C-alpha cells in the first residue's frame, strides 16, 4: 500500500475573540494522515471536530499553524486558489446531503466534472461507474426529492468521488440515516477505501462509524487527547 502523506496539519489553532476572552475551537493540533487511512475524529459536542475538518478542507482558516495537502501548503492560498484546489483534490460529504434539488442524481454528480471541464464521454463513464459503486444504477434520473435519505447520501458520496479527489472529508455523514442506510453507506465507503485506497477522515458521534474506523482520534476542548486503534473505543457523550 502506498503510504505517502496526504494530510499534514501543523500546530493548528482556531481562536475566537483573541483580543478579549479567547476561545479555542482548535488548540495546537498536529495531525498526520497517510494515503489509505480510514480515520474517525470523535469528541463531545463543541470539541472542535467540525472546525478541524473545515480547516483541513480549506473551508476555514486557522488562526495559527498551516495545512499541507500532498505537500502543498493550502493555508496561504487566496479564496479563488482554494476553490480550485478543493475542486481537484478534496471530496466532501456532509450531514446535510446538499444536493441541488432541481438537478437529477446524475446531474448532481456530473456537475463537479463540468466545473473541471472534463470531456462528455469521460463524465458519462465516470457517472455510471460511480452509480454502480454506490448501488444506484436505477436512480440516475431521479431528483433528490424522489430519493430516500440513504439514497441521497449515497449520491453525495458519488459526487464527492466524481473529481477523483486525494481524500474524502465526511462530517457526520450517517447522522440523518437509519441503521440500514448507515450500514449500506459505510459498506460502500469501506469498499472504496479497501479497493481504491481512498483516504477517509470522518467527524462523528456515531458508534457505527467508530466501530469501522482503523484509527480513532479523540478531541476534547480543541485538543487531541487520544489517538488510537479503535479497540473498544466508545464515543464521548
């Protein structure tokens, strides 16, 4: 397995109200992830999980420290540079599915590749490949309102993979799903991780995700307090 570094977050802090009463959402976090990892960040509400994920994904800027993706420092990039970098390197899966309601499932997934200016034949091949991977071959032309929550989240995973990103950031991806849908989604993600060496980094409260993770990082008050294999790991309340 290729163990090249994908994510290197160096001494990341995110501070609110620094000139009055500072509040640390993330406090001096260093995080190193290699290609092919299947890792969950856990911790109580307000521990900084989503903030850390957003900083790693370039959706938020740290107060101090910096993030390297495949050796590229993204922290000093302009807004337009970040948009372009995310488009080609990072896939996002959110708790809210964030599908465009007026587009079909196929069009939601293809949209990313249109932004990348991929040729039509390549887009069509990739869409069919992804819908087969997430088990939605028969839902290509359905709109989001015609899909169940689990199906919408699988479309969101296909969309995240459409750009062939370096890794997937998944923020509470199973939170709105029933047990069957969550299990199906996690099966798909594990298969992609195993067969395509796709790197996944989750932020989660969900014990179902934690049980699947091969590495579990616990945040408390913005700090990493534990970084361990998930033997008997339980999510903090």
